[in-house]
C-alpha cells in the first residue's frame, strides 16, 4: 500500500509548502497530496483553507488577494519558528520541484462558495500544459464532480479521482460518468465489503487521513491502494516500505 504525504508531510513541515515537499523527499515518499485554488488575479496557488489566518500571518479570504500580496505572507511561522519565511507556493513551482525530486502529486481541486469551477480547472490545465508536466505523475481529485467533468475535457490524459466522505450507493455510476480511475473516501466510513466491491469493479481505492498504524494495516488487508497520512514517518519507522 502506498503512503501519500497529506499536504506534503503535515506533521513535519507547514502544510502545502515546498518545505513539506522536501520533507516528503527526505522520507523517500513517492506521492504527496496538495490543494489548489485561485488567487484574485487567477494564479493557481497551493493552499487548503478558504481563509488565510490558520496557516499564514494574513487575514481574510484567500480569493480576495492578488498573487503578489499572497507571496509576501509568512506561511511557516505558525508551524514553527524554524520555518519562518516559508511562502505559499504557486502550483507551477510546486510541481516543478516535485518533478525534480521524482515525487508524484495528487492535486485536489479545492472549491469554496463563490468559487468558479470552470475558471479553476481552466487555469490548472493551463499550468500543466504550459510547463509540460508529465501527466503520468499527476492525479486530480475533488469533492466537486463539476471539477472532474471539466478536467475530463481539459486534461483527459491525467487520471481523476472522486473524493467523498461517505461512499454513496451510486459510487460506480458516478465514477463511470467521470471516467474516473479511483475513489477517495474517509477511512472511517469504509467497510471490508465495500472495499472489495470497489476493487472488484477495477477501481483504485484510496483513504484519507490515516494516522494510526493499526488502521492502516486493516485497510491494506482490505485491498486499499493508498492512504493519505500526516505521519508517514511513523509507518516507515515501523517497517513500511517508503512508497
């Protein structure tokens, strides 16, 4: 089972930063998960929250700021003084470093109320195309089917995964409509029976956010392909392979 660093390695470095990506590389991880959304002027930035306060020294909604304003924020001191001066990265810079380090990236397309799915997807696809990133090194996921529909048309060669918390009864129909390859769900709502159904249907099954070894072992026994975790170092210390 693959270990995917959640928002980089969220227990070792500020989430969704280049420092977190470097931490994943130091651990030998092959995958990280990040969040992508738009600044006011349409730049694709790597950031999870709708508001800036939790993970930067800024305030207010991210969408209210142009990139040059976001670039000045400190996105590291909240985590530790050792990361003072760490910045919010643009998607293009994050993916460029990931490619250099040989790390594959799950890009979650993050939408909040008032956000425009078509605009976000268009800008993300432009970044991928302009910088010629390897489609095989990327995976798009989203809780918003509209995002995945847009990416199906804009970047059909990049795999897509539907994000859910609880697995709906029509999960297979939804994936078929999206031509998706994977289902991502909260580990607490997965059962052995449903896991086996999903795998038997030919889809990849990935679970978030798994920070306990016993749970991960159970999920691996059920056939789960990948877990998103804040603490991959704990799994590696217990003898898991750095995948």
